[in-house]
């Protein structure tokens, strides 16, 4: 009899907190063993009869031997390990880090002094003879010179300050990129944990149902059941098989998404994650979370830094409207001055532009307007932060309101109904349709609970995203 157990047992959860070890009305005790085989796989133990159990163990041993043959080792990561690896290897984050390096390089450019200008000129060389005399170099005048533009009004210092504040904005933008991409990573991590939990429930439900089929066949052999009822029970198994296959595909898909974010080429059969798939009712008050968000959100910090940078840019625009003199110094050999003995002379000049028409008026006006624009963007960013926090907090509370009755009542109630109806059906006190409905109701309650836990963890990640740091682990 097929157990419906997936070939890759490494995809089954280690600690889901959902599939409890218990003995039900059929005398069946489903557990997930923590004893690994040599390849790191988990061994599933069920309460099937000895032949079926031996067949399942044979498949598991064959799977373990296959992995051992090729030296495959399953690498299991916690959330902290996944996050650390993600921050180191994700290509998008690494590209964003290069933006910071580029901005730092611009600081060097901003603080550079103007280069001096060096020149040399020659004049007075005779081209053709005159009155029979040809002394071409006797009157040649050689004059090397050097000039330097002196920047006034702290232009150079303001350029550096503006570039440094631009680097600070870039760094905050990189932190915001890390924030948003960490949320995507956390969502993929939660989806993987949820897929593992769903797969474990699918295995438990299918194995339990196989036990029901085995007992039903015994009843048919004893004349205690009609053949058509057994056929109906066996036909219902296809739904359990379908759920198991869907759960296996969902787990593999979630792992692929996680490996993509990690830029990792590890085969999915050698990759696994571990962590608690559960919820906590403890949530900080909304006002406290709001204050934390206003302090921690990097996009809001970037908006505030942009206002400060805009003010510096305005100061620089005013400074650029000032006059910068150019100082020149030169030496002349053999000048044609009135002094016949003045063969080596020195000269000096100051060039002062007259800022009559161009006083950088347009840039002054533009930077003044840019300050106001960045202030409005800061206000919008602050409002968006509070909106994100309020929305995420409401979603989290909604999930908690749905989860508490499942944990406190519905899960135990669904199990009790299934066991009661199963006992009654075995002793002729319930119809087959009631028995099948009870099985479906129990399975639905389990899956709904797992979906709600997954939604809670996603909402917690959304709240962490809204705050800008982890307020819920």
C-alpha cells in the first residue's frame, strides 16, 4: 500500500508545532522522528501495519543511500543565517553598496583645488634681414608665467559638505533598499516554513487515511462493510494525494525563490531552513511602534537628510555668485623696455571678473525652491511611515483575532469531532458520509490554521518593514 510519502524527505518540516504526537481512535500514532539518516534526511515513522511500514522504511533507506552515494549534505539555515548571507551575497544589495562608494569618490572631486595654469611665450624673433643685418634671436623675448584661480566664499568647503551630505542620503537609501529586500527575503522564508508545515500535515493526513483504508479492508473481509463503501473511501484518497503533491511543489517553489534571493545555486534537495512556525500574542502598543518607526525608517531619514543637503546646495549657489580673482605671475627675459639694461624682469597681475549680469541668480532661485520641495517630501514621507505602521498593525491584530480561537478551541474541537465520528462509524453509529465529512473538516481546519499562521508571520514582517527594524522576531 502506497504511503504517499514524497521522495525527498528533507523537504518535511522538523518542528512545525502543528502535527502533534497522539494516539487517536484508530490506535494510530503519527510522529516525525528527529533521527537523521546518514545524508541528513528525516525518518518518518507511522502506525501502519508491519508490511507497509517495512516498505516505507525501505524507500527511505534507498533515498538515504542515494544521497550518501553522491555525497549530498543538506544545509539547514536559520533566519539569522539566511539574513546574514543575503546581505553579503545578494547582487542588488552589492550594487547598491557601490553607489555609496561612488558617492564617496565624488567627495574627493568636490574638495579638489583649482589647478594652476602654466604658460610660456616668446616674441621678438627676427624673420628676415633688414638693411643687410640679420640677427634673428638678438631681440627674442621669452616670458614663462603661472596663474591661479582663487576661490572665495568657502566654495570648496561647501562643495565638500554638499557631497558628504549626498553620501549620507545615499547611505540611507541603501538602508532602505536593505529594508525592502529583507522583507522580500522574510516573506520567502515564511513561505518555506509554511510549505514545510503544510507538507507535514499532508503526510500525516495521508498516512492516517491509509490506516483507515487498511482497517476498512479488514472490515470488508470480515463482512462488516459493503464493497461500495470501501470504494468510496479509496476514491477519497486521491484528494489526499493531490494535497501532498501540491504541498511538495509549493515547498520546492518556495525554496527556489529563497535561493534566488541568496544568489545560491545549491540544489533544492540540499537546502533547507528551520525556525518556529508559530505566533505570539504579545505585541507592543501602537504608539510605541509609531515612535520607533519615526526614529528608524531609513527612507524618512533620507528625506530629512535631503532637506539638509538642499540647504547646503543653496549656500553653495550663493557662494558661486561671488567673484573669484585670478592671480598671475611671470618672468621675462630680454624685454623690449626703455631700460637697456633690464634683461630679466618680473610681472604680476590680478584678473577680477565683473559679475554684472551673471551672478548665478537662476541657481540661487532653484536651490531655494528645492529646499521647499524637499521639506514637502519629508512631510509626505513621515505621513507614509505612520500610514504603513497603522495598516500593518491593523492587519497583524486581525490575524491574531482569528488565530486565538483556532489555537484555543477550533483545533482541539476538530480533532475531537474526527475521533468521535470515526469511533461511531467503526461501530455502526454514523454514516459513511458523516465520517468523510469529519475527515475533510479536520483537514480544512488544519490547513486554515497553517494559512493563518503564515499570514500572521507575513503581517509581522510587514510591520517590521513599516517600522524599519525588527520589532517582532
